[in-house]
């Protein structure tokens, strides 16, 4: 029994020892958090959050062991229209004075093969935390021209505004927001 316990402990330490820690390169504009929502059912309103930070750990041999944490400055919402952004920051929507951050913390990763994975986690927005699933894809990894090492992923998810206590009536076609995430991390 002791040999089995030692072998299991050694195997677990090897799998976590191979995971690399990354910082999301949002300062170098190699990452983005974008959103889109239907406008009255006639077109799409698109935008992004300009300020966010995060980290992740990842081992290509054990994708299910990955960990991800991202914090978004909600005041950095940018829909390319100053008056609309002011309204989105107000109590009708994000209420950035009371809720200056949104946050995602992964709880489970399901490796679907071929670089595809479901990233499950807790997403906090507008003071409400709910579980979400991000359908993610590994884009690639390797050395960069500056002597570093990078890994990149993209993912999508859809959230319902009412799930987060945002009940401003935009009409029936505008109840959900699609999020598109592009993440490039620099190995630490």
C-alpha cells in the first residue's frame, strides 16, 4: 500500500510540476475581451473591455489540470460611443460605481481533444456569481522573438443579463450577451 501511495504522490507531483504559469498579455494588446448583443433584433452592438488582467497555468500534457483567473475593470467598457458607454456604466446596466470589477475563476476544465476544451467556472458580474462554461480552443504555443514563451487560446460563451441582476428592458432579442475571449499568456 505504501508503494502505491508513493507512486501516486510522485505521479501527481510530476503532472503539476509540468504546468507552466502565464500572465495574460493585456498590456501588449495581445488579448481581448469582446462582447456583442443584438440591438432591437435589427443588428449587433459590439464592444470590448479595455482593461483586464489575469493568469493561467497550463500543461499541454494535462489540459484538464489548467487553472484560469481573470479580473475585468467594468469601467473600461468601450462600445465606440461615449454616450452609450456612459449609459452602460450606469445603474441601468453595469453600475460600475458599486461593482467596479467582474471576475472569472475556473473550477473545472474538460479536455475535448484536438485543442478543444470546456472551461467551467464562476463568473461574477454586477455583484452576482453564476457558473458559466466557455467553449475554448488552444490556438498555439511557443517561443517568441524576445526570448519568452507564449500560449494562446480563444473562447466563447453567452450570458443572460437577468442572471446577473441586470433587468433593463432592451426588448426580447437583447436578453443575452455573447462574450468572445482572446488570450495570449507570457510564461513566467
